[in-house]
């Protein structure tokens, strides 16, 4: 069975300025064999992309809770721009953190 390089969680809803970046991150992730999800499952997420509003703390209680869980599990949370620069331009894979 093929193991994907990771599972990328998307948190929040991108605004009009972010939507193209989110689309590009999702497409690049799929092209590179990553799984993408909108559901947080402890121990199954490698890293996350959050909307700027979520990163700024302007979000629902559910999104804030997921972000807190990710931080507690030491899972990196990126903006879409940072994800493109960090996840797909370096040769080093991001390690999955199990909780």
C-alpha cells in the first residue's frame, strides 16, 4: 500500500484574495501525492493551512479549537503563501506528529 507524503489540513474559509492561493496549494499537494482534508483527526495530520482570518484569531469557536489542538500537537500551521514556500520548495519532508 502506498503511503502518501502527508496529510494537509485546511482550516477556515479563504477570502476572495486568498482563494487562488488555497487552490494552488491544494493542487500542488495533490500533484505531489499529499492527501488533503478539512477534518482534523489527531495523529493523522502532517501540517495545516489556515485562512488569514483564522491565523489572526478572527474565526469560529470550532476553527479556534482546531488551531489550538494543532498547536498543542506541535503541528505547523501555515498561511497559503507560506505553505507554497515551505512545503513545496524545500527538499525536506515535514514530519507527521502523532498525538
